[in-house]
C-alpha cells in the first residue's frame, strides 16, 4: 500500500506543474478556458487544473513530454500577468514559498533607432534582468514607436529607473517602462499590498517593539531601584 502511494506520487511529480500568475487570481472555470485555448496549439492532449493555496494552482498533463513542451514554449501571460511555473514536487509548500522573480514585459519608448537590433536589446534586457526574447511586433518598425522585450526580473533587486547605454564616445540614458508590471511588496514579494502595509512586516515590527519594550522596562526597573537605593542609603 505504501509503495503504491509512492509510485503515484512519483508519477504525478513527472507530469505536474505548480503555477501562479503574478498579481492575478483567475477563477477555476476561466483558468480551464485559458489553458485549453492558449496551450492547445502546443499540446493537443488535455490537462487538468487544481486550485491550491495563496494563488498557486497545479496543472497535470497526460505525459511528461506535454509538461516539458509547456515549459519550453513559455513564457506565458494572461494579458500583462506573467505565469510562474516549475515542476511540482512533494516538498512544495505554498505557505513558505516566496516568488522573487517572474516574467514581465518591459517597454522602451523612444529608443534610439540604431539600438533596434538583437545584440543591443540583449545588452539592455540583461542589464535589468534576464532577457528571453523580443516581441514579434518589434520587427514591424513602421507599426510601432517602442520596443517590448520579455525579461525575467528579480523583484528583490528592485527595478532600475534608468539604464545608461555606452558605445565609444556615445552615451544614452534609457528609461524602461514598467507600467504593465503589477506592483509587488518589497518585504514579502506578494502582490496584493505595498511594503508599508505588509502584514508580515507589521508582525515582525510588533514583535520587535514588544521585545524592545520588555528589555527597556526591565532595565528601567533595575536602574530605578539602584537610584532609590543610593538616595536613601
């Protein structure tokens, strides 16, 4: 019985993904529709989605090959919300897992035309994160006034407000456009609040204040007792 359970766990770990959209919690019905529509051109076989805690959800596939196709053909987005994905394993704990990086689209408005090439875009993208590819619309120069690239960014490192591009004696300061990126708490890396309103940070500060007050009060009592003793000795 125990061996059978272990075999099922091993099989599930080979065909399942743990996923979460950045700052977006879709309903299960719409999630099924999204996976069916968006992933169907990549994998014709069916997949199942199961809600999990803290916005995570599990997707299992018919075989490991289908799961690997979804990983290889990413990144995946629901509008501007990037999809975090990694192979599921039995030790995954949603209550302690912290997502510090996620795929995002970054736009560069008014980028100098001579920088509209793959080598320059790679340098720009890698300056703020890890570039994966540029949007196909970038090839159609006559139809757009900006360049958009897909970058995996580390939220804990912050978002650079400006990038300095240097080529020989030429220097150009380029500002990335993060308007499509949902805000994220710099304390716990969740997306439903800012750092100043972080509940986890508040708990830590409260515990620290209580500790400091307790230490101060004990010290004050000792000091007060010593002073009284000296005055009336």
